[in-house]
C-alpha cells in the first residue's frame, strides 16, 4: 500500500513555477500531460483498466466497468502560481484509498463498480472556463461554444484537442457514461479557514456558493505616448483602472459577496504606446444567485459611467461586458451527505466558496465532497498547505466513505469520526440503486 504523502512526493517537482514559488500546471499543457501520465502509470501498476474518453477525462476502473458505479477523483491542473495540493491531493488520495480498501479486503466484497476519474481543465486557467471536462460530460457547456474557446496564444480548444489526440467532433454530453455513475465523491484540500480552529482534520461539503466569471473589454484609441495631449486621449487603461478601484466599494454593500479582478490584458502592450484596448476578467461569488446578478449589473453600469470623465475623450472609450460562465449555488444531495455525516459524526458540514467538478456533477448524480484541513487557510497560492497526518486522515475517511457506497461491511481503519467509521452503512444495494 502506497502512502498518500509518498504519492504526492512523486510529483512535487512537476510544474514548479520557474519564476518563483508555487506551481504552473495549465490544462492541456505538457505539464498536465506529465501528471496524467504519472496517474495512468500508478493506476496501471495496480491493474486498473484506464481509458481517456472523448471529453479528455481519464477513467481508471478499479473493478470491471459497470452501471451504478461509485466514482472518486479530482483534477491535476492548477491556477498560475498555485499550491501543491489543489487537485492532486484528491487524485493521490483516491489511489491511496483504493489501496486501503484492497489491503483490508473490503474491495473484494464491493457490491458496486468503482472508478477513479481525473478531470481536465478544472481551474479554467487556459481557456477561461472552469470545470471544462465535467461541463462537457454533463452538457453544462455545448460543444460549439467549448471548441471555439481560445487560450492566450490564440489556439482554440479544438486545435488543442487535436494536438492531444482527441477528436473535436466527438466532444459533448455523454449520457451513456454519465448514466453509469451512481455516486461521486471528491476529496479536496480545504480552501479556507473552516477547520483551522478545530481538532478535526476532515469536513463534509454541504454546498458550493454561486460564482461566475465576466469579461469586461474597454476599447479606445491607440496613439503615441509622447505626442498625444492628455485631454485628447481615449485611453482604455484609465477607464478600466477606475472601475477596478470602484469594485471593493460596490461589492462591500452586499454582505457576503466577493469579487476579484485577477487577470488583465493590455493591447498592444508597449511602454510608449497608449493602449487601444484593455481586457479584464471579473470573478463574483455569493450564496444568493440574485445577489451575484445585482453585483454584476451595478459593476457594469458603473463601468460604462466611468468610461467618461475629465482628462481624456471618454465618449470614444467603448465598454462591453460578457458573461463567460456561471454556476449557481449547489447544495449536495441530502441523502449522500446524511450518510457521510452518520459515518463521520465529528466531521463538520462546510460550505465552499470554491467551485469543483463535484458541483457540476451534483445536478446529475448524487455527489459529495470531503475537505482536508489546510493549516494556512490559503489556496490558489504557494502558501497552500496540508499536514501529512491530515492527508492520511483524509485517505481513511475517503476509503470508509467509498466502502459505505460500495455496500461493504466493516474492517475499516478506525471507529466513528473523521478517521473513518469502517462499518456497514446499513443500507442495502436496492436503496443505493434507487
């Protein structure tokens, strides 16, 4: 049985950011392919049947493929400058949890099929649309829109798929594969401070708050930086800077709302050139979907108002606001969540402000999440952390949760609590299939 800490150690140098601390593991990149190859090698060494579907999702069938399968897994890509655990912890923990099930003899008694899934482009750092693999699988995004997405180099998703040996004509909702999933369990490093002040290493996800991404584009008039008087400029950077500065005040009026401009692009980007265009990408989140809509509408109005003003020809600066994605607040299925709470009675229920593939799948199949304590509370940054003992506790909890879903009796790692109940769930196979 391979320890989860050892598994993570095998990839700790893959995708390190050459510019500083953290990792750069974009979706459909050379680095992500190396990570996927690592996972495939680990899966095949265990005798799993591995396949990559036409949406780029990697499936490792622990047992023979079949209907009503229990599926676990996560992703391997990262945001720019991300941490070590966001995604890979869930994948490595899935492998380690299956090892525990096999070593304890529970896997041999499984009453349902079991698989590990690795989803591509979960972060959306390359094509701007998060959870792209699970969105395609479920039909949450259509093939036409997905294939037309472009990265910063101008390469379309269709072109990138071809370079990875996938057929763009085959992407899209996969009812047959989706119909095989009986339940989905995703383990993930905690992306906040909910567990920091507790003695519990694992929490159970209750919901994922609504979140969306918008593209705001300012178009002005490019010109010479030295010869164009200030009063005669149509400078999109000035207009964009004004709305960026206003966002904290606007969002602050909505309790619990957060908004972030994490990416900008200036065209053409010359030091001695007045820009002709500036793009910025805005992320907004709140548990109430109506509040999210109110926030973006107010920001859009202010953006257009702030495109005019003293010091430059504001009427020549045009503003467009386009929604790139939106995921409404998702509540995980009550039945599965209640079973997990009975199995792990000391694990608190915790809402998440971060999106996950489990949140996309939850609209179609019973889905749940386990979060492993992050002592720093920092995520999407190099300071993201996970203690070795907490990672191992997460594996035990995941193994026991999988055993519960597989309809396997006892012989777990420990008693009730975050370490795992290791007992029968008391529910027959017919109820799992209901």
